[in-house]
C-alpha cells in the first residue's frame, strides 16, 4: 500500500501549499481521496495516471476538499475517458456536479456513478475480492466521513518444497491456497498447514479529515497500520480548534495512542505556523511513530 | 490601463499553464475577468491585492473560465472581507455559487451581488464617473459575452500659465476643467480653449473569449486601443476550430484588422502546439501589431 500526498494544507490553495488530496495505491487500485482546487495539476506533477483512477472518495463538501472535482471530471472528458467513474461523497455532491456540467453544457462522455452518503454509522461503501472501504463518521461542522481502506487477507502461500515432497499434482494447488487439506493416493490426509505459509498481512489505512477530537472512532481504527488524522492546529490554538471542529496535533496523537495504530500521519495544517515540525514535536509528547505529511510525499504503508 | 494575464491557456490547468483569468487595472479599479481553476493562486503569485477586487466578470460557464470562482469567494471570506462583491456572468452563475456555498454551509460574511446576463445585444453592465463596461455578445457553444472596458473622457487639463496670465481666481478652476468659458472683471470673455489642454485620451480594451470567428463584433470594437481575442487554434486545425466555435490566430487577426484596433493580444492557446510563437507568425500575416499573452505577463495599454 502506498499513499501519495497531493495536498495536505488547510483552507485555501497557495503558491507553495495545496489543499487536501491523496491517492492511495492499494491492490492495483488508485483511489483518490478528497479533491481540493488544483488536484488535477498535482496529479500531473507527480505523474499519476488519470486513467487508473476509477473511484473518488470525498469526505465532506467544504471547498478545500472538493472544489477541484468539477475541473478534474471535465479533464477526464477531454482526455477521452469512457470508463465509468464512481464518486462516493455526502448527499448533495451529485446535484452540485450535475449543475456545473449542465451550465457548461459539458456532459461527460463517460458514466459517473454517484454513491451519496447519509449514514451516521460506519458502512461498507466499496468491496471487491481484495479490498473493502468503510466510512468512518467524523465530527466536523458539516456531515463528514473518514474512510477505512482494508486489504482482505489473500490466499495462503504455497510451500513449494512441501508439495514436491508429497508429489501433489498441480491441479490441487488452488484448493491448497484456499486452505484445503489434501488426501494422498494412499489415504493419508496432509493438513493444509504443512503445505502452505500464512498469506502476507492484510493492511489497513484510515483517513480521518476533517474532524474535531472524536474518540468514538477509536474502536473502528484499533490496531490499524496507518492513520492519517488531521491536525489543523497546535494546542496553543485549542480554543480555535474546538470552535471550528478541527483537531490539534496532541489530540490526533491521543487518538493514535488509544487506537494503538502503527503510524500516525499528520496533515491539514493551518498555514499560520512557521514550520510544520512543530506539529511533530507536539504529537510526539503523546505518541512516538509520527510522520509529517507534506505535498508530494509518498508514504509506504 | 494595465492588463495582468493570470492565465491564458485553453481547457485544463497544467503544471506550467493556467486557464483563463485576467486582472484589468483601470481608473483605480481592479476588475477580474474570468476565473479558471487556480486563479486565486495566480493572484497570490503576482501579489495582486485580493481586497481591491470588487467586480468579477465571467464570460461563460465553461470550467476553464469559472471553476476557480467558488474557491476564490471562499478565500475572500477567510480573509475577513466585508465589502460587497459584484459578479457579472451568464444566468445560472448565482444558482451554482449559491448551491456550492450552501452545501459547505460556508455562507460568506460579505454580500455578493449577482448581475446575471441574458441579453443577446450589447448592454452596459457597469458605469461610474470614469469607466463603463459593456457586454460584447460572442459566438460560442454556450451563451458567452466578451466585455468592452472604456475609460470616460476625463476633465480638461488646466493650462497653468494661461490662468496665471489672466489672473483667474482658483475658485473658477473646477468650472474651467469642466469646459466653461470665463468672463473677466473687465467683461472680456476668455474661451475655455485658451485656458485648457485636451484631457488624456480615453482608452478602450475589449476582452473576447471564447468565440468563433464573428465579424458582428467589429462595429462595437472599432478603433479601440487593445483587443484580447482568443486564438485556440492555428489554421492547420481550422476544422476543429469551426466545430468547437473557437478562433484561429488568422481569424483573430482578421477581426483586429477590420476593426483597426491598436494592438491585438492573442491567448487561449490550445496546449497541443510546441510554441506559442506560431500564433504570432500566423496572425502577423494579416495584422502587424500582435502581442502574445502569457501567464504572468503585464501589458500596458
């Protein structure tokens, strides 16, 4: 799993900082998460293939998380896309996009399938053989979801030496990888555990932005590999943070600690601070494994 | 009059090229003309004061001319603006902006006054003591207006030596500048022409984008100082140009020649061409005084 940070600053696009957008590479998918103004330029800058994006997840309908979407969808049309595009986001997103395309008489030549979200409890919104995506209801000024991206446990790994030793025919390999025991010609049953290794660990990544300090999410993100949690402010601005339903670096770290996550990735920084290093300092008083997101960064999970 | 080109490329924002937006400095106003995605970043880059923009003119509702507007209006709010903002654009622009602000529960703390345009004939949409702005109906795939920005002829200039010679009291100066003759104490009438010089020439700038070749505009832009005319294509792509209701460099130059304008400014280039110099070459076969717009350029008119 690889996370590409296209933008991780709060509020407005600036000359050197971009509003929120990420691309998660997971099991051969490129999932676009949020789409602030300028996201399509960032996609070009970091040479991410437009044609490989088929699923876009929008956390909430504040401009810094979705004002790049109408332009991106228009560009897909200019690039000659014909594949279906799935957009997951709060109710209202379909009306907004449809109106903008209608006003420009710029209907796309590819189908857009909107999956509008209204639930206040977590729900699975995407699932295939290898991946699930689940909403993480957050606590922000307007209806907002984070997203939990989970790999499914893959097939067991064949122990080549073992199957050779027992002279097992190839036609049984798929059954073995699926966890089946094998009965040899002499009637001996070889348990699956002797023929396979455990599959690679399935990984989980949670994206939580924007949100105030909201311990209700801890159960859902317990022990995951990586948590992106917004930290718009430092504790010195805790009053602003509470008022605007954003989180401080300390609050993000507290969530990470209680959820016992692998790493905490901080982002959605207010541009009022001179250095984002301050966010790491504050968070590490609570939780050690902190990564500071920055525009253009790629993080291996 | 000064024209700041923020973006002058067609279709989509890219790493090094920006969609359409300009700022016209005219008689102490900063008029923003069109607002493609990323315009607010360009405004920051070229250090144009956000607070001095009170009038925004949108030619048409294709994304590359207005998808930067919702974000810009949101940023004005974050900057604490309280002054009224006037937005001139095709009918539908109010519904679009209002819906986007409503979905984000991000109402502005300053009033926005929408002036929605529907007329098919030129109309004056802004006027004060020093400036008028008139629509130039264009021929594009959707309802589109160019804009004609005209300075009004100012006061006549006082001839300091002449008023000293006739010993005319200061209290008459405003009357003289307004064109009045003066009667001296001895009954002699001094005609205004002896007391004043002509005022500085009033300048006119026309913005015409997007449009196909449309000679109907020539009467309205006759003899103006500067014409910005789109040239999305070269003649080698004339078939595409006709189909999409854009103009070639040659067509733009033909309009400029027939209208006998001072200078022709080309822009709205398709990014398919290796060098924008090709547009100048093609145009100059018809009309000599060609300026190639480019992002970040400032043009004195």
